[in-house]
C-alpha cells in the first residue's frame, strides 16, 4: 500500500492536535509525519501512533518531500507558507479562510462536493466550521430542490477561538464558581453564563465576516451561485460543538417527510428521531465524533417553500480537522 | 393619594419575589400587601418596604378586599383561582399562559398596547417572556410599516424555568468545576456547557407550545391578526436574561436608519450603538433592569423587505414581574 508524507502546519493548536488524532483514527497510511509549529514550540514532541515525533519550526524549507500539508494556522501564516508548499509539490489542505473565495482554490466538504477537490492547483480550502455543519444538514434537502436562501442563527462553541477560547471558558467557570470575577482576554466580554452575538470583524453591511461566510462559502460548496444567506453568529458557553437553527427556502416546497428521508440517507448526517428520549441533538451529544446530527425538521410558518431545522456538529472535528483529513482521504483513495 | 390592596399569588417563586421588589422600586402605593403561596410556604415571611409580611396559604377565600392580584403561578393554579379572584372584584394580572389566548382577556405589554388593559373583565394576561422582549424590540418598526412575518431564534435563560432552573444551572456549574457529574432534574439534559433546542411541549406541527406563543401572542399584542412567526426556542446556560435573533419582514421596506431611530425613541427600549465598545447587548448586560436592549439592526440579505436584529432583556423583570407591575401601574394611573 502506498503511504504518504504528511505535514501538519500548526500542530500544537486545538485543530492541529485533532488532525493528528483523526489521521490515526482514519488509519491514513502515513509514511512520515511532520509536525510544524512556531519556533516557540519547536523541539517539543507530539504522539503519533504511540511514538514521539519532534515538532519542527515551520520555515519555507519545511515542505520538501511532503505529499500533503494540513494547515491549522491563521490567515497570515497560511498566506505566508502557501507559495512554498505549492512549490514543493505537496497538496495544501488549508483550514484558514485565506483562500476560500479564490476561484482557483476548491472549497470542499467531501460528502457535498468532494469531486471539486480534484481541480486543485496545489491548494484546497477547508470551509468555515459553521458553514460545514449547516451545509451538511441541508445538503440532502438541496438535492430535492435547489436552495434559494437560508436564515441561520448559530450557537457557536468556544473552541472556534482555539485553545485560548477553551481555556477562557474553563477559567471563567472556575472563577465564577469560586465567587471570583471572570477574566476576559480572548472574548470581548464574559462568555461563561452569557452569550456574545458578534464573531469576527464587522463589515459595511452590518454583518461580520464570520456571518458572511455561510453565504459566500455556501454558494461555492453547494454550486448555487445565487444563494442568499442571512446569518447571525452567536458565541455560547459550550466547549466544542456548534449548533445552528436554520430556515431553508427551496425552489419548490419539500415536505418534512421528504426532508427527513434525505437527511437520514445523507452520508455524514444522522437524523435524530429518538435519542435518549429526545428528538433533537444538543452540542454535548455531538462532541468528539464526526457526524452532523439533525433534528426538529418542521414546515416554516412564514413561507410555504421553507423548512426550519436544528443541527449540531463538533467544531474541532467535522468543523475543521476531520473535514480536512476527509479531503486528504478522498485524494489518496482516487 | 389613593393606595391599593395587592396580593401576590405565588409570592415565593422567582417571579413572585421579583414582583415584590418591583412594587417597591416603582413606589406603587400599596395599602396592604398580601403574599400568597402554597400551604408549605405559609407562615414564612417576605420583606416589603423593610417589614416582614407573613405568607398566607392561597385559598379561594384569600382575595376579599384586594384591588389587584398579581399572579406568578402555573396554569393549573391560575385556572383554579381566577374565578374566585374575579368574583372578589379584584383585577387579576396573570403571568401564566392560562388565559392569554382568551378573546375576553386582554394580553398586554404596556408600551405597545397598554390601552387594551382597560377592556378587561377582571383578568389581564401578562405575555410570554420571549414574546415580550421580542415584541418590544420590533414594535417601533411595526409603527413604520406593519410586520408581516418574523423568524426568531431564542437564547433563553434558565430563569424561565423558575428557581429550580436557576438552581440547576448553578449546581451543574459547581459539579462540573469540581470534576463531578452534572445532575439533571428540571431540564431534559445537561444545560451547563450545553444548549437545549426544545422548550415546552411539542405540538402536531413540530413546534413546541413555547415556540407558538410568539405568533399567537404577537398577533394580539401588535393587533396584527395575520402575523406569521417561525420560532426556535433554545435554552442556553445563562441565568436571567433572554436574547432573541429576529428577522422582521414588513409590508414596505424600512431602512436600517429608520428602524434604529424608531427603536431609539421607543419607550422601554435602548438602542445599543456603543456600550463598553460594543454595538450589541449581551444577556449579562441587561440583567436586573427593565429595558429591552437592541442592537445589530441590519438589512436582511434574503428579503428586501426584511431587517435582522438582536435583542436582550431580563426574563424575570420585563419578561414577567416588571411587565405585570407596569400593567398595574397603568391601571392605577388612569
């Protein structure tokens, strides 16, 4: 069996760490694993299949001989290293938003538009976490009738802000339980016992860049260039699964029964009809696994051509690391 | 100055306790305060204007001589005592949902339809907490152009489930922080570090009774009998303020500027443009006060006739106790 040299750019962050786990779990045939991080982390080790692997400092010379580079760094770093990765001949599967709207770069959720990955010119973008989870939930419906528009409200976990977000919520919980004041540094105000209806930078139209991703990325992933999406992104005090309440308007009416059937049979989705006595998932139910759980599909009351539903998925896994490794898997399987 | 005999039916619950505080704060001229509760609580005391007042067991004979009865009990108890209250000649301001859709019973948010209170035949209903907060936020827009429909997603505090809800979140936070398992009794699954997208009982159309309240009550309060509302009610681990993300479709397009102006000048509303460097409220900001805070008003991207906004308000206060006392205040001022 062929095996591959795989680098993880940003191997020490929440997503990078999870990429290592998912590579193991999926039994990806890795010949050489190369964990790359900043100079600060270089020299440390990560575990991979039981062995210690030394973290190296990421430089433009790091990628020689690599087949794939999984990116788990921010936009600036991604832009900095992308040319060197492409030049090295590796395929760069990038979790940042740096290239997601570049028409030369496929933006891929393997279950929805996996075939787009093969048009890559060296870079494949991994979509935004809320976009992946929402689009997975509605992709079965889109097969029945094209989606014209969506109104989505998110309930986003703190893991979307990385290790720092996870630590901040944990520390605030501890402080508040001990009767102390919560310290805020990662989020703009207290997140424990609160929700924050603003993620990312605000644009001229009043939406944040995070909120516009669902429309911009949804158009490319669903191959619906006219798709319109109104999104409100809200951070909630949940560790690692995002939830989304979404109203989906289709060209022709789709019945609840048809939609449920489409979701039930959609790869990567799990329709929740009776889970521990509930007909809906919660973020805790969906943590540490890869399926997007969907429930509460019902006819929208304001538009005969619309359905309203609820979905949850693990932000670090299907929202980031697992989707990236699934893209890699699709590439090597073909 | 005339003063009034006021009973609180359910004086020991989260809402009943808050009604006592609000009666004091608003300087309602109370001649006699009568705290009523179950036999279990009778004999205990509540503080009112610094004095201990003995709690009495609620019976059908409790209401003689009362001018107003503020109800903070569940539907069954409300239905049980309402006839005796009406017979006594008192006006019953009821926070339960027992009579909210009874065409003989006005359903009142004083700022929006205060004049409806005067058509009462002995009972006035206090609306659902999420309905009050959402309708307060959009009522200014409704003055500019009638609202045709709304899509609302709620982020509801645990106080909506009363003292038991508040205790459950606090206890779960303590348990999780100590590395122990969270115990669930009030909510169907863990609420700390989680969200639960199901409040109330599910109806045949897939919506819960809680979710239908915004349409059913909104029609009566806004005097828009054709109003359509799709609502997803979600419990979040927040103590006492509800938040709602709402898309509002009006008959004619309303600009963001017009809407902001209408919200800014609407009594009981506060438009958030710069609060501690943020242009949005969070539930923590709005706890323990009566205004509904509104922010992030922006043009909906899926419908030219729609706006999308975010609002927060204290569930126990404007969502329940304060609105009830404001109704009483309106009655005695006229």
